[in-house]
C-alpha cells in the first residue's frame, strides 16, 4: 500500500511538471501567434510615409 501511494505521488509530480511545461509552451505559442497577427495587420495597413511623425505636428501650425 505504501509503495502504491509513493508511486502515485511520484506520478502526480510528474504530471504536474508536464502540465507546467504545457502551460508554458501554450503561453509562448500564444505570444508568437499574437506577434504574427500584429505583423500581418501592420503589413496590410495602408502605407504611411515614414517621414510623417506625430512629433512633426507643432502647436504653432495654427
């Protein structure tokens, strides 16, 4: 009985470690997917001239 209990405790630890790995991997893949989706949206966006910047607008333009 004690042997089986020890075996089950070890199995639980193994499964918990596996679950942490899976959660970490899923989080990394979600981050990569979001990054790719952002890049795709930016690539599909209308071109804005590189020389135009919000910092080019001054309060003296009125």
